[in-house]
C-alpha cells in the first residue's frame, strides 16, 4: 500500500488540480467537483467498512473532499510512518492508546489547532490533547450469557470461580481490551498496573478448567457458537453479537468499567493539512457520530450532542471521567514481554 501511496502522490503533483481531482474521484466513485483529497489510515474490518459507508460521503458532501483510506492496524501505521518520514504515507492516523503513546514518543504527530475543528468543544475534554482528538470511545468489562448463569459476574476475581471459570474464554495482551482487562485481573489478586504476575499465576492455577484460550479475533465466534459463555470484551462486541440474536449482556465490574478512546492524529509533514482537519471534523460531527453508533457498527460516540443508546453502561460521556483508565507510557515498555509470556505459559 505504501508504494501505491507514493506513486499516487507523485501523480497528483505532476497532473495538476483538475486532472488529479478527477482521477481520484474516478478511483473512489465520487464527484469530480471535489476540492481536494486526504489520505487516512483506517483499521481493517468494521472501521474501514463503516468509514467508507458513512464518513466518506459525509466528507464529500460537507467539504467537497475525497478520502483515500489506507487500511492498516495501529502497529503497522506506526511502522509505515517511521519508514517514510520524508514523505508521509498518509495524513491522519487512527490509534488506540498504546500505539498512540508510542507515536507521540517518536514525534510522529504535529500539533492540532482545535480552533480549526468546529466540533472540538463537543468532545470529552479529558481525552483531547495537543496531538490527539478522540473519535470513538471504548468501554471494557465482562460479557456473559444470561441464560447460562443465575447471577451475572460482579468482579474480575469472580471469573476464576465456578460457575464462570469453566465457561471462561481467555485472550492475551495483543489488544487494548485484553491488556487492560488482564491488568485489572492482576489488581484483583494483588498486582498493579505494571505487575501482572498475580494474574498469570491465577490463570495457570485454573487453566485446566478454562473453557478456551484463543486469539482476540476468535472470541466473538466462540461466544456465538456457545463454546464459551463469559469473556472480557468491549461494549461494541457485545452490541454486535446481540444484533445477531446472541444471548449476551455486559456487566460492569465492581471496580468499574475500563474506558479509553481511539484517537486521530495528524502526521508530521501532512501534505493535505486543511483536508485532514476537514476529515477529522467530519468524523466527530454529530450526524456522523450518531450514524456510526447504529447497528451494525455500534461505535460509542464522543460528540456530546449525540444521545447515548440505553444499552450503554452510562447515560452521558461525562461518566467516562470516573471509569478506569491506564497510563500507557508505563504499559508500553512491558507489553511485548507480557505478550510473549502469555503465549508461552498460557496459550501454548
């Protein structure tokens, strides 16, 4: 994808405004009257599908800008940006907290002027920074099948007791939801943000009883097939499964739900700076946020003008200020070792 992006940039520079716009419009099936374009990294899967369906036409209508999506997971976005500093491969990152902290440490972003974003004051300001704009919220807790248990699990430690442990699905530290959940499990057994030993020891103690240990991408399928009936996950996964008719509910642990946001960042040296602002502002606009909240995408909006669905574990975005959050500058140096250890001691 990087090679295509570089060739496209050279083509745009050589061809002039009208011809380049027409070529881009033809490529993406949009009007040739667009005033410019922007290249945005996007997560493959639900994010890419929803942004192509909702964000791209909204940006075209609102600003006359076409968007070219570059599907890449967070670590790949960081790697591509580092490898092409002289010619940034895209204009806008989309990142979860861990990779976002890594990108900040590497100096991959340029400061964001929030005065250029009409919707910036509608965002939960605790998550807004000079380098980051929140675009979707994530709430993590415990998912369970209400038809299989008389009472829902109430805390992280309870997952390792019957009747839950024999129906429990475990996944490791590869994802943000997995990492934060395992940290909270560690805390429940005496650990801390940087000490996951108690979680690992407890997991190994009960491992013969656990229903499944699997990759993050497999967890929803295992739940839907009835191979597991309890797992840690985010509300988006719960809503998606419920939309398919799966018996599933979300439980807030007694220590509180975990909250984090996915953020967008403008890459240092972005070629399409004005259009990058237009793109981000479109993503956080009320109409787009409300559309992304609906099935089948089930994003949690960050624009305060969007009424939250009653299926979410809070009535307003302000509640997220009291949810459990984590310092990824402390987690990132330890996380590769945690991933390797989980794979060796639990998933092997």
